[in-house]
C-alpha cells in the first residue's frame, strides 16, 4: 500500500527564495567593519545554512574576529539583510502556482529556516508565499538550529504528522543533515530552480 504524504516542510534560503548570496553579502558587509571576511568557497563548503550567530562564533573561535561581537554583528547583518530582501525575494509565479496546487491537494505546508523570525517572515511576504504556509518556524524559536533536527521535529509535532507522512525539501549540507535525522523523506535540490511542480509529480499526479 502506498504511503500517504500529508505535509511538505520547506527550507527557505536556496529552496523557495534566492537569498543565500544576499545573506553572504550582508554578513560580509557587517564583518568588514571589523576587518574580517568569509570567502566565497568557505561560504559554500561550510558556512552556508548556518545561523548568523553561529557563523560569527566560528570566526571568533578561529581568532578571525575579537570576542564579544556576536550580537552586535548579528544586529547589523539583519539590517543589511532587510535592505536586500526586495531584490532577492520577488514573487516567483512558478512557486506560487506550486503552492496553490499542493494546497488544492490538501497538503500541509510549512517553512523551517535558520533565518530569524522577523527576516523569515519578511522574505516569505516579499515572495508572496507567507499565506500558503500552515506553520513557520525560525531559528530563534528553537534551542538548536540546523544541522540539529529540532525545528523539523517540532514542526511535525505541531502539525500532528509522522515522519513517514512528511517530505522535507533542502539544499544546504546543514539543512540536509537536519532533515535526514528526522527519518522523513528528504528531497534534495540544487537551488530554487529545482523547486517546481515537477518535483512533486508523484503527489500531484500530473
């Protein structure tokens, strides 16, 4: 008997919106105030998908930043990020059509992101995806952000669904690690261009 999928949990950055480069640019603008920078290759290999605070703590631990700057840099970075949201998160109609199709099939939709709540909601609203989400969980709403599976497990608990009834869509190594740890089905994408109706043909029966 074929299992029934009840819910799809989406990451945001690099899955529904093209924000990873915006986060990279915004953080480097903040870091450069203190003479530090994350290079593009290390961003893609390690830092992509981590919360800003975690990135700054890593830089402090490696002696690339003075200690005690985590909250200050995080605040500045969030300011720069908000300035970039309209540019990097325009409405993309293929995503809107996908959400409508999934909702019409009775699928529960959620977004679980390592972005902070204010930024996460702003990005979803800018992309016209906010109203399609039955649940939104940000990194400041859990104790342990990705790569810990806490936010995905919390989403399943709140939505009253089991891992075998769930698909998680992820792109970054940290997000993929978190998703796999839940025992849900994980659909890995290379970027936003992979997230379209064709990714869910089996559910939509197109």
